[in-house]
């Protein structure tokens, strides 16, 4: 099926460009937030099948509204700008925020998910980087991700990604040139009737 028909849209207005410097909770803040392991009743619910919790459906599909997703990126490293291949390397922490009322709970603290098998039983946005040549998750020494579920069903999904990003450079003034490079984030399958995104953009990356 051609991607242009149903899944190659950029967040918001079908053409959302995310500049490469966005805020993130720092490590000290993370350590101060209390969390508890997944309770047995939620584990059983996620294992019970689609009649109890359907991970194929967006959290708001049953009421006919798009699910709002917020995105944030913290850049850990950037470099290796290559003019002959017109790309560069990027190492980021990608955060996604949304609310799934189906996962609301009565625990006093947020629930921490660190098991990828449990993560795969929970609906989460299917974002990818459209102008990345290659991208991969970090797995050493453990998979670099976490998912928090607040009592009201608000969710934070945080993961670390490294990629090689395509950048169409204008080399007319080389070697005294400067470049704007963008990171394009898309949903692979959903259109704006199913997902809406608000990027937590704080600053633009300075020109290179």
C-alpha cells in the first residue's frame, strides 16, 4: 500500500518539522520521582486479550476523537556532518506523552514499566524518523527505555535513539557555509483523525 495514501504525514498539518533542540526531564528529576512496579491486576488485564484491553486501538478511538501526543527531544550528541553523503549522526532521548484512560489505576505512585514484553502489550504511538538513513535503539547494558503510567492514565514513554539523518546541504559558500538540518517525525500508520501532536519545542539548534 503506498505510504502517501494513509501514513506519510508530518505531525500537525501533515507537514510538521521538529527542530533539533527540545527540553527533557534531567536525570536528577527522574530520580526524585517515585514509582512502583506494575501491579498484578494491570499485568493480568494487559494479558487478557482485546476484549479487555485492545492495544491495536488508540486510547480515544471509542469516542471518535484523535489521541493527543506531545513530543520532546533531548540531544545527547550530534556530529559527523558529511558533505559527500549529506547526512549527520544524532543521538537523542525521545519522549512521548499521552493519556490512556484505560490504564488509570489506584496506586499512590506512578507505575514504572521496564519490561519490553509489557510495553508491547500497551498501545503507544508509532512514530519514526522519516529522513533517517538508519536508526536504532540503545540496548546496553539494558534496553534504554522507560514508561511511566500516572494514576489518571497519563503516560510518559522515554527511549534513547541513535540515527544517521539526511540533510540537504547548500554548499554554495563552502567551506564558509552554514546549514539548517531538520528532523522529520511521522506516524507510520495514523492520520490526523487518529493522532494529533504538540511538539514541546524550546529552542532552535544554532546553524552549523
